[in-house]
């Protein structure tokens, strides 16, 4: 009488084990699908990071080129500023001399108009 009870218990445990194996199998399939999706995402991320590295290198080269161009333009601008400064100083000097001559002419013209001595004839 004990044998059929033990056999029933073993059968129930086997059915429970089969049910658990079925559930576990479904979870493993879902895990494998998730793993495949993860590998796909990792591949896409890897490609994106490679493109980003290439683009950064291109941007760095462009930045260096632009920096060199700007440095050259700044050097030319400084040279022009220096040249213009010399010209402005020379122009100020000439303007001062012209102003002095004009003042002398006015003084002489005023003396001549007043008939003062010492005025050139």
C-alpha cells in the first residue's frame, strides 16, 4: 500500500519538475532574445562610437587649420595696424606743421592789413 503512494508522489514531483522545466525553457528563450538584441545594440553603439571618433578627428584637423588661418589673419591685421599707426603719426606731424604755417600766414596777413612794420612787402 505504500508503493502506490510513493509512486503518486514521484509522479507529482515529475509533473512539477516538467512544468518547472517548461517555464525555465521559456525564460531562457526570452533571455536569448534579449541577448541577441543586446548584441545588436552593442554593435550599433560600437559603430556610432567609431563614427564619433572619426568625426572628432576631422573636427580637430579643421580646428587646427582654422586656428592657423586665424593666426595668419591676426598677424596681417597687426602688421596693418602698425603700418597705419606710423601713417597716422606722420599725418599728425604734417597736419601740425601745416597748422603752424597757416597760423604764421594769418599773423603775417594781419600785420600787413594793419600796416605794421616788419611785414614783408
